[in-house]
């Protein structure tokens, strides 16, 4: 008869293994936090470099376009478009590198080991659209001048004006440098509440916190871009409406006239003293009017948010209005009594039709005013009752949550006591098994 001796792990060994696992999890969490912080810093730095390169390319594009419009074609001007192409190549490479960092950051935030799991069709399409926006630029050596005589003028229009789409990098830079993203505490609060710190959320937060500054900066940027685009379209005579048009008889070819036309169109006034002479100018005017309507809606929303009262101010105002309504109601009741007595006295003792009629008119006016004030008081009472009901519901919910927390604490204490008793019994059982194994080993010997 053979007896198999099984190795029994003591409870102290189990506890030490548990502590080791906890230490490993803490170290893993620390490494992930350090890596997350480093990735955030690298994303901000890469996006700043992308903004600088994009603005550099836009400045070169504006210089090249103005020189070609003014028939300036020198050796220094020839090298501008190759520089734009080189900066565009660097920008596209940085866009791909930035999104690789963003994918790694998303994988760390969602505890995903393999970054390929995070790839989705929507994300891939967004990256492709961003690359297309950044890759559009004037091709080098396409045309010498910008005019309607050149058959490739429409290519310059398509490849020049859309370069302003690169300004979205400024919005992303504002997002990455925002305290909501740069501070670890705000990011943690967002992750715990499942609120992603996206560009749309940060921009809406900025618009709510600094509405006037955001609206003013947005309007200035839109007006400058549309004014310059209108000036280029009208001066270059891209796709003219009438074949008889030329640069000499175009009244909107100067930058000041184009700015005036843009402002008039943006504010949806439309004086009609200046009109676009090209199809390109008409397209810019349509976009300008669309942005103007949107800006007007945003301005109205900002104005309403500025003049609106908060809850405490509204409560004070309601309290003062209730006091004034009560005082006016008492005064109207007094006037009703006075005019009623006066009308009775005139009818009974001094029958005078004119005085009686005027007294009855005043009595009717006082009664109607008292009814209006009573209705206002009733509406105020209903509003206060709804507020009181909301506060009462919040109070009862808080009480219920406190009771649930007390029950949960009692339940956790009972579970902890049961675990302690179970550990004691396991230690006793372990001693018995060890003693039996030692006795059986001695008897076998």
C-alpha cells in the first residue's frame, strides 16, 4: 500500500503570493501611467511642430499667389512651390506619426494589449481625410501666372484655397494644451465618468467658458480667409462669368474692395454696390453668407447666456417680485374698497351720472389689475412648488443612498468576519493534515 504525499502550501505562502501579485499590479499601473504621460507630451510636441509647418506652408502659399497675381516671376519666387511641397511631405509624415501615438495612447487608456484591436473603419477614414486635407497644395511649376488665359488656372484654384483647411491643427493644439487634457486629475475624472476628452468637448468647454474671445477670434479668422480668397478669385479671374471680363474692369480685385464685399455678405446686408465677377467669387460669397448666419446664431446664444441669471439670482428676483406683487395686490384691494364705497355713496346720496360712471370705470380697472396680480402670484407659487418638489426628491434620494451605504457597509463587515473565520478553520485544517501526514510517514517507516 503506497501513500502519496502531497505538498501542502501554507496560508502564509498564499498571502505572500497575493502580496506579490498586488505589487506587480501596482508596478504595471505605474508603468502605464508613466507611459501615458510620456505619450501625451509627445503628442503635444508633434502637434506643435505640425502647426508650425502648416503655418509656414500657408505663408509661402500666400506669398507665391500674390507674386503670380502681380506678374512677378523671379528666381527666388520659383523655389517657393518646391518648398511648399517639401513642407507638405514633412506634414503628412508627422500626421501619420501623430496618429500612431494616438492609437497607442488609446490602447493604454482602455487597457488593450494589442494596438491592432483599436483600428476601426471610422478611425481609418478620419486619418485618410486628414492626410488628404494636409496633402493638398499647389503643384510646382504648373503655371507661370494666375490668369484666365492659362488653361490650368482652375488647378491653381483647387490646389491653393483648400490649404486653409490645415488650420484645424490650431484647434487640436488648443485642445492638447488645455488643462482638461494636460492635467492628470481632469483626465482621470473624465475616464471614470466615461467622458472622452475629444476636440469637440474641449472646444465646447472653451466656448462656454470664454464665449466672447472664442467668437471674436473665430470671426476674425473667417473674415480674413474669405476676404483674401475673394481677392484672389476676383484678381486672378478664375472661371469668369462673362468672357469680356478682365482684371482691369473688375471692381472687386483689390483687397479692400474684396474685404468690404465679404463684410457686407457676412452680415447678410447685401448693399449691392459690389458683386463678385467670377464663379469662384460667387462660391466664396455663398460660403461667407453661410458662416455669417452661423455666427449670428452663436452671437445670439452667447448674448442670451450672458444676460441669463443663475439659480440664486433667479430665486432672489422671484422673492422680490413676490413682495412687490403682494404690495400691489393690497393697494388694488384698497382701491376696490374705496371705489366701491364711493360708487355706493354717489348712487345713494348724490346721483351724478358722470361721477358714478368714472368711479365704476376705476373700480373695474382695479378689479382687473387685482386679477392679473393674483394670476402672477399663482404662477410664482406653482414654480416654487416645482422647485420644492425637486429639492424634496433630491433629499429623499440622498437619504435612500445613505441607508444603502449603511447596509452595504454592514454586509461587507459580515463578509470580512466570515473570511476571517474561514481562514482560522483553514489554518486548523492545515495543522491537522500536516500532523496526519507526519504520523503516516513514521508508521510507514
